[in-house]
C-alpha cells in the first residue's frame, strides 16, 4: 500500500499557516492509511481477536467448564509437596481438561499455546 501525498510538492508555497495546514492534512492522511493497514494486519495475519478471546477464556477463567474440570483434576496433585509435582503430569491433566470440555472445539493454534511452567 503506497502513501500518496494529497497535494504536490509545488503547492507548498504561501503563508506559514497555509503550509502547516497542508502538512497537517498530509500527516492525518498518512495516519489513516498506516492505521488501517496495521489494523488489517493485526486482525487477519496475526489473529489478534482470537488471542484476546484466548486470554479471556483461559487466563481470566472465562471458559468455566474447562477451568472447573482442570481444578478438579489438579486439586489432589497440587496438595503434594512441590518436589513431587512434575510438569508432564500437569500437562496430562491440562490435555485431559481440554478434551473433556468445550475447549476442545477452539482453534488448535490457540490451544497449543496453553502451557504449564514450574518455577
């Protein structure tokens, strides 16, 4: 997408206020073109809306059936000493919760980003 000037360089003559008005028009035009292109890229190529929905569903616990099932599975495991908790066990519970809830119908791109890290 090319940015075309709404006026030619020859028209940058006249009083200082006229020049600033023309430059202001050009900057506003450049802003609109750039903003439109950026929004299109964010929503189409990078699936921004899907990532926001994933944050809502999984980090903010908006996917209730998934969260409830995951917490039920983890209740006993998280009562163990930290040295006895393993990432692969927790990942198994996470995958079970996904398959047993409505989360299984979400796009795989977003489900594959769910992860467990132990500190």
